C-alpha cells in the first residue's frame, strides 16, 4: 500500500515535470548536432556485406536522425501528442511486468493497473518504439531480398533508408540517461535527493544541446565505433539491456554537472569523455541494430 501511494505521488510529480518541459523539448533532444553526428558515425561504419544502396545513404541517414524532433510542434497538437512520448522511458515508474508485455498496448495496460493514469506520458514509450521500427526495418529488408521488380525494389530501398533513419533517432535518444528517467531535466520533485543534485530545469538543454553542440565533433565519435559489428539475435533483450545501461549512468551525469556544469564553455575532460561515451554507445547500438535487421531478414537456412 505504501508503495502504491508513493507511486501515485510520483506519478503526479512526473506529470508536472513532463508538462513543464514539453514546450522546450522540441529543441532539447540531443540537439540537432548530437543526433546528426551520432547517426553519421553509425552510417560510416557499416559492414561491407550490407547492400550498397544502404551503405551509400550515409548523408541521408545522418539527416534523418533528428527527424522526429522536427515533428515536435505545440501548434500541431494532433501530431505532437501522438508521438511525443516515444522519445523517453522513465525506468523509475516501470515494473518488470510492464516491460515484459509483447507490445505497447499490453505495456500501457499493465502500467494503468499499477496506478498510472496517463502511462504513455508518465512512463514513455521509447523501448517499444525502437522494437516497432526494428521489426519494420527487418520486414523491409526481407521484401528487398525477394522482390525482383526493379522499380518496386527502389521503392523498398526508400522505405528502408527512411525507417532506418527514424529508428536512429530513438536509439540515439536512449543513449542519453536523461531520456531514461523521471529526472530528465533536473532532479524531480517528490523524489529523495540526498546528494543534492541540481533541480535546474535547463539541465537537459545545457547537456545535450549547448555542451554537445559546442564541444563534441564527429571525429570524437567515429573512432569509438567498434570495428566488428555485433549480431543482436535477440533484439528485445539487447535493447532492454542498452536502455538499462544508459539509465545506470544517470547519477554520473548529475555528479559531473555538480562539479562542472555543462554549458558551451565547459572544458572539463571528464564531461567531454562522458558525452562522447554516451553518443558513441548510441552510434554503436544503432549500427548493430541496422546490421542485425539485415541479418535477421535472411531466409531461414
Ligand atoms: Zn527524441
């Protein structure tokens, strides 16, 4: 009962926090720069066994990485409301029974039973968004392998590049611990804060837009892409592990900001190392997810 009460209190705090940030979040999601360099780094480290049309799509895949942020618009409410919750996952409010659901609808149903009134808003849909797009990409690669009509093949190639690029956005979002937590823009009210982490609601922007935009380049990320791609046979387990690992870095992010606040002028090497590590984690995961969609689309032997 105590837990249930705490969760309801937390839910209210999260609703307020998410509501407060929504107006500014269109510009505060790894920023255009972070998304673009992470997407480009992934696209320039593709195995030569992948189809040539895909390996030649580097510029387009980089361009598409920030695309879902271009859909964020307070003036276009139907579109914004439909997709804005795909950008994050707040692990603090999600029981294992919810994340074990097969799809986003089952997940939302379980969360509603735990007391969340607006589970899509209070918990976020990032995990399922990644799975959905990865399954779509795998399907498209499978069609590409079997379609013999040259014109249809070109159409499928456009679908593949576009969906791979959009997948890239959400994978990259997941690399930022801010996107895996209720503490997405300063430590949330209603939660214990014994280490006195900042409650500053410009933190999200200062880290991923201001600092990354001014201090991180493609050349910082590219050498961090592993030479050998991983085949993620069990995508679901791998994506979960990736998002949980990112969440495990949340307090480190707050501690770094305590020592040297993130902004355009920050030169502390440990702040830079953290941002590079996170952006590279996103780019590695993205490259491996693209590669795995290709491999998993092959007919069973
Ligand atoms: Zn996003």
